[in-house]
C-alpha cells in the first residue's frame, strides 16, 4: 500500500493498493483515476498505515482510499465503516470525511 498526505486547508490522505496505482476504474457514471501523482506516496506496512490513519483522523483529515487491502486497513483502523464503502468496477472505494 502507498500513502501520501497532501497539505491544503485540511490534510488530505491518499491511500491505495500498490497494484492499482496508475489505473482508471469506470462503472456507469462512476469513475476513479488512481493517479500516481496523487496516490503514489510512501510504501508502508499495514501497521504503520493504521497508525498514520488514526493520527490523521484525529486531525480532521479528508480521506481518499482505493483498493481492497487499503479499504480493509481503514476499516481495521476504525476510520471508516462498511456503509461508507462503494465499489467502482469491483474496486472498493471510500472518499470523504469520516
């Protein structure tokens, strides 16, 4: 998994499975581009990512999470719930404030 934190008026956390970076997923009117310039950050272990997600959640960050492993990790970290997950072309996606 790759995690990248963008600083704006609030932090934006981009988390994606390593094997889907650079791909685009389309289903009906829904589309997500897993662009390297947005998602390809530091490659971290699951445990490191859980810690970062918990810390960023306390700082009122916005999250963009794409991919099976990434969404499962965010669920385990407790920053999202299953109701906040959608699928685009069978790829789990969670976007927004949680």
